[in-house]
């Protein structure tokens, strides 16, 4: 069996998947997009399909469908993937998987709603199409809503490369040091860093600090409105990002919409408990299930502030124990090794029903 995976962009986590999963399984890969705020490999950016001409992209799609037995793409809406689906339906009928960390969202405009529902119904009911979900819960609903049979939906855990994040035991916060909250991600409106700043401003002065790591169009405005005790550190990658994660006590993520939230994987693997909003895709399967996090109502600054106050009052030893439990949970259930095993098993099952 020859398999091919089209990854979205050369970010750190996709490069880790390429290295630790697909290269080891002998699966060919390429990147769709070259632009990423988390990109760390300029050579991979230059080779992305998006950097090619229209006909260069068309030739790449045709070659993949002609040469590979199994194809997996990480988008159902990118126009190049839509073209791949169409060519496959007309000429090849190869098994094509859609690896989607998306949860089903109903568009507000009725025309868009009808168009999306019709498109997903046509695509997901094709016999050659199958779905890959990062978890066993709400993420499978995207495929179900489109009419995909349950037997063609596979769960493969969304994972980050945890080995560089691991440490023997998270250190206990020294008595008297303010608790250090952290945010890691893009500074864009739907991430609601403004809400986090508003909640942090309600805490007792001096009881905690807040460090914001990331880049994006909102940074300047957010810095202007930041309360005392909040600091913007800019983007960090690789070892600098890992060192920062090890320095914070609790990670906070309360986006308006977050398909999964891979930063929660990374924080838990590093032994850092997490405060996660209910609209973050991994809220239940990681933050709640690990015993190393709290799920709070999304978009509510008062509720977030109240949760942060409760965390500040916890004994440092309790936070340390929660961090250790989270790291253990990630090793046992969400590791890259488990991802590799389940992806290979999924591929074998798909090729078996194809025959």
C-alpha cells in the first residue's frame, strides 16, 4: 500500500507528525500552504503546493491520485482539496480520507447553510470517502451530520510531539511567588485574549501575573489595554517555547471558537494544568478527562475571573500534583506513538474495505 498525506502548513506540530509518524510509516507527505505564524522551516514553506502555479498544483493532484493507493487531506474546504475530490470521483475512486479537527458549525446565513449542508452530504456519502476525527466526541459529529456511515469514521488522537516537553516532575511553586498564568497562541479576535485580560484585571493585585506569548494583528491594541501584571513576550518556538511552558503555572485558553486547541496538548504534556473554555474542541477530552484542568463557560469574563481566583488560592502542591497527572495522562493516551499505531491500523482497515 502506498499512502500520501497532504498536511496543511509547515508548523512545528505538523513537522513533528511528518518526522515521528509518516516518515516512520513510509507515508509520503506534502504541505498545502506555505504561510503560518507557527512556521519553523523555510524550505518546507518553499515546497508547499500553494507556491506552485495553477497547473503545477493540478499536476501534483493528478500525480497523487494516479500513484497512491490511499490519500488523506487535512481540509474539506480548501479549493485544491475540492478539486482533488472531484478528480477522484470522476477518474480514480481511490480511498480519500479527510482528517478534520473541526466541529460542526451551522453558518448564520441560510444560503451558506444550505450550500455547506449540500456539499458535505455529496462528499461524505461517497463510498470512497472516509473521515478521521481527533477524538471520539463532538468532532465525529461533523461527519455524521454530512451522512457519513459510522463505520467509515475513524478516531486518531490529535497529538503533539511530547518527548521534548517531558520532565521528571513539575516543580512546586515557591511559597510567596505570585501564580503565573500563561497564554500561548495567535493574537487574533476569536482567541479572546481581550477577555483574558479583562478577567485578569479583576484579580487581587499582586496575586498573579499573566504572560502572553504569540504574534498577530491584535498585539498592539491588546498591549495598550493590558492591566498591570500582564506582559506580552512575542512569539516563541522550539526550545524557547518549551522553556516558557515549563516556567508557567497554569495555561489559559478561552477562544470563541477553537476546533481543537493543540496548545493544551503541549501544556499538559509539559506538566502545566489548563483553564479551558467550553468552546475549545479538546475541553472535555483533555482538560476535563485528564484531571489536570478546568472547563469554564466560554466568553464570560466574570466566570473566567472567578475560576482564576480559585486557582490562585490552590496550594502549590495541589497544582504540582495536577500537572504530574496531566503529563501521565498525555503519555498514556495521547502520545505520538499511539497516533502512529492508530493511523496505521486505520489505513489497514480502509484498504481492507476497499478490497
